[in-house]
C-alpha cells in the first residue's frame, strides 16, 4: 500500500490543436485537445500533459483557452509546458486550471527564474524539463548528457546531471527527463539517463522520450527508477489503452492505481 | 443573492478547478446552488458553506487569507460560533492547525490541535514531494466518506505536498494514507473538515467527497 506509479499521456498542441494527431475510437474531432483530454480522463490516466509547441507569439493565447476548457471537464492533474517564461505566464496558466507548469528554455537561460517561480507558487507546481542528449565520450567510462533547449535543437553546454541537481536546489518539485536521442524513436527510454538523474535527486522524476511498447514503461520504472512514465504515440494511436498499460505494469510487479 | 457556496480567493491556488469540481458535485446532486469564488468579506460572510483552498507555503497562505478585511472575525462568527460547514483543501486544511513549521514557525487558525511539519518517510528512498495517487485508509465513519471504499483495492486520491498535519487528538483524524509512515489525509471536527489531497483533482473519488460535503449537515 503506497503511492502508485503514474502514467501520463502527453499531447503536443500547436495553435490550439493537437499535432501528430490523435486516433482514438469514438473521438469526434481528433485534433481537439479538450476532447482528447476528456477521453484520457475517463480512461483513468493519472495525469495529463499538454506541450504547447506554438511558435508564434500571437498563437500563444490559444493554450489558455484549451486549458480553461479542459478544466471544465477533467478532474485530474494537468501539466502545461512550452513557452513558459514569466511569472505572469505561470499565473495565467494556473488560473485557467493548470496544476503544474513545465519549464525548459527559461530554466536554462535564467536559472533564478526557478527560484522565483517556486517561491511564488510552491515547489509542487514547478516542473523542470530536462531535455538531454548523450555526449560521446572518448574513454566511454562514464556516461554524460548535455542539456538542449528549443525542442532539442539548441545545445546549452550544460551537463544534465549538474543541471538537474541545481534545479532541485532552486525549488523544482519534479523533473521531466526527456532523452532527445530517443524521442519519437519508439525504442524505449534512455534508461541510464533516467536512472542517473532519478537516483541523484530527492524529487520525483518523470521518464519521457522513446516509448514504443508497454515493456518500455515497465523498464522506465524498474530500471530507470522513475516515479511516473510519460508517453504520446502509443496511446494516441490506440496501440494500447491506458488500462492495458496499467494492467501490464501491475502484472510486472509495479503498483498501479486501477480503481 | 440566491444561495451560494463561497470559495475564498486569497491569491493562492487553482480556484477554477475547485469551482468546476464543486459545480459538478452540485449538479450530480441536483442542488440548485451557485459556487462563487470571492475575496470580498461581505460575500464570504453570506455564504451557506465555505471552502478554503490553498497551494503554496503555509505562511504565504495564512498572510494571504488575513489580507482579506475582517476575515478572522467572519470565520470565527460563521464557522466556529454558528457552525457553518467548512472544507479546507491542501494548505487550506493545514491552516486549521495551531502552528506551521514551513520556512520558520507560523501561527495557524488553531481549529484542530496539532502542527504542520515536513514529511520524513522512514524509507529514505521515497521522494519528496509526496506526489501522486495514494490509497486512502478510513480512520472512522463520517458523512464525507460515504459511498467510497478504502483499504486494499480501495480508492485513491491525488496528493501533492511536502509538509503534513500531525494531529494531537486521534478523534480528529478521518482518513490517512501510508508513505513511509502515516500521512494525515483528512481531518474533521464538528462542522469543519479538511483534505490534504486535492478532491478537485481526484476524479470520481474526489467528486464524491465534494458531493458528500455539499449534503453534509453537521
């Protein structure tokens, strides 16, 4: 009897619509994030994550409307990431109904922002996105990862483990660790990356990037030591349902919420 | 103004979710009642039930609450003297304790004997914050726990906190959960109750708790 491992479906939202597409049965409009959120809510997802990948400044306001409409129908925790740069951005998202915000570029460019944000809204609502790529080392003795920003396009020169520890100290309440090498590959999480960070910090780590089958979710918890697992396409395209994933993980000895 | 329930707005937390969840609970019960989010003393004073949410640090929330004019005497009059049903959520529950020990020592409302301290799980590998879905254990019968199930194969609630309320009088403990030791999940005494978890984020379990609160006649 204890805290259960969380499954978090993640939706990429651009200009208020889901991109990559969501292909559920019984979904009227596959591009509407609110409909997808409602479907995941009733399927028993433990949390939901929206990643706003809108590039233009004008398009930004659409995410507030999406979050607001989601909060009318979904009574589950919601994390929103993408383009969160100011205290005002966070306040607006929380007032619309988000529970946590995921911060990436702003945390790299101005680490103090994490101190200010967690002081203001509490550690529990500040998630830092650790987007990392493996660094090719000559000796190959110790693995290293480098932090990237801008959706994995821009190298920061920062070491991922040092960054993670710094973010924890500054008040992050959770880390969303994404392997940019694995993202979209469907070959599984970078388990060494996940485990290295999860074992070093006291705050929960969400594993992300690379899930292609249910066993990858199990590995993320058992080998990666993650407190939660995030996935997109295996759920969106109906390859597996949330309850199938939970049953599979439970069968493999992981405590899951199945009420 | 017609009948309404007031959610106290003191600049903390995600009030919209609490409002939407209470609206759904009222609708499920066919209760013709409005759910109003307000920081105006005269609105809070005339409510038929009061909900105090809270996200953030103990002292910030306490100070935020007491920045509302006369809130101390309104709560004293309506909740303590007249017995209006009251529900505190998360830090809103913690504020009912005598003292909080988050970032220094701070005074609370003192409605429930006990204090708020950092969670220290016996198993050092357990993560802090205590974040996610945990199984609820009922410590006594209470209207707020009706139509719910606990124990093994019981229901879960969504928690996210690093501090917890340690109560002095076990009679005030309605429900708990296990996280390397006992965590206070729900407290209750006379007409006041509180949940450490977020009913507004706990799907069916949470909505049922809110329905129970709405039909509670202490």
